[in-house]
């Protein structure tokens, strides 16, 4: 499944050239746009009926969904779990999940429709992966940042109760910095790159009719008004709730850097609220993954209750197992890897974080300003 269409109330399925695997791209939505031979639109009701006839509808098997802040090593984690040959296969950032979030965000469907669509597309996706690689029963689905897909997290327990969700995060300042340099690395225009470096790219938004400012206002409205992620402090002294007051223009004034900051504030806000609702089976930090590598994966599988499914668990936590972390998880497309912004990262910066637990710390990617 590639896309959930509201306009035609159908799910678009794509068929590729023989031998092509879209999951080998760093992001599935990139791979699904390549070497396409056929696109089939299946009505929602027909797709749901088809999905309910699959074996996974009765017995799902081990499925993990990784929710993230973005730029936090989640692509590295999902690819490493596959490369380690522990019985896992990964799917990175399927478009259908963000489609369902957007449908709800815009009020284009009911909650019941969204739950059914989520169940249908995931059953189809999981079944296809198990058919493609039957020797790898553990399915790992890594989503985009929570800022653009958080609404589906609460639907998952209703759509597929057996699915386990985890949350992967990184120091917020470093997520913003990594996003900032990745955006610049993928710019084609020299003018846009210069404006970006001078924190003046908001001027280009005014000239080219960019919808970014409208989207930023929408993010602020979501945090301030949406009851689904309303902030309820645990401190009783704060009363029954906390009124957020965010001046979006202060973020707009900083251009792309302000956009990335606001987007990550939303992801962090959603992660805490959803975590308090008990949706995360476990959490993992980027810094721990970089430091402990395959030992982190052993701990994760143990926490999920899946370690017994690993053919050779002794490999995890060894120099041999850690070798997969020398590969580039983003090769073959997607964002360029800049300044250690993905796997391996900046070892010097990691040491600073480990040694300096309190106070101001330098950013892994941004200059000192």
C-alpha cells in the first residue's frame, strides 16, 4: 500500500518491476516511487475485506512500530535490526501512516474510518513483507517524526492490539541542529542555501508562496487547542491544566531554523502526552544507541519479549555485531548524510554529553551562535 485516498475512498497499491524492492531504499515512500509498473486503486471496503482474509488478521505475529522525534537514529536502528540477521525486517516511513494522520487532522474522515484504514494498510503491508522474507518474522515499521503522524498512535491499540510501539528520541537541540543541516545539504538553489545560512530564508517564503507559515500556525493551534494532546501537568499546584501561549511569529522570524524548532517542540509535546497514556512499550535514546550499538538491540528485543526468536543472540553486544553500525543507513536516497548526522555520529560530541550531564552543552551540528 502506497497511499490512502480520501477523494476516491480507495487505497492505492503499487507494483514494481520484477526484482525491485522498495524497502531497500532508506525510506519506503522513496522506493515506492521508483520502477513502478502498475498502480491499483482498491476501494476502502474491498481492501478491508481483502485484509481480513489474510493470515495476519487472525494471528499478527511480532510487529514493532518505532515512533520518533526524527533525526534521532531511528533509521539506523531499524536498518541495523535487519542487517544483524536476528530475524527482523524493516519498513521505513510508509506514506500511508501520514495519510491517515492528515485525514484526521483535516476532519476528512471519522475515527472509525481511520481505525479501519490503519488496520487494513498495516495488515496488507505486514503480509507482503512476510511473503517476501518468510525467514524474518519480526516486522519493524519505522515512522516519520511524531510531528506529522502522532494521531495514529492512539488508533493502533484499537486497530491492531498486538502491535508494540516504542519511542526513540534525542536531545532536542541536536534534533533541531541535525534537521537544519540536512535541509541545507539537500538544497539545489545557491540563493536558498545562502538565505538558509543567514537565517533569512523566510524572505523566500514570502516570494514563492510557500505554505510553511500557515503550517506553523496550524502546529501551534494543535498544541494549544487540540484535546487529543492537551497538556495535563502532574503537579497538582498547576490546577487542572496548563494554558500554552506560543508566539508563532518569533519562530517564523528565524526561517527554516524556526520551523524545525517548532516542529520538534510539537513532536516532543506529543511524545510526552502519548507516553503518559501508556502507549510506549519502551523508549530508546540516540545517545545510548550510538554508545552501546548492538547491545541496545539485545536489550530492546529482551524488553519486547522477542529475544528467543533470534537465531544467534550471542552475537549482540559484541564487536562483530557492532560492525553493522559502520554502514550508512541513508544510502540509496533520502536525506544526505552530513557531519555525522546519522549513524556513528560525532563521537566527540557524544563524549561531551556523557561527561557533562547538566548545564549548557554545545550543539552537535549548529555553530555556537
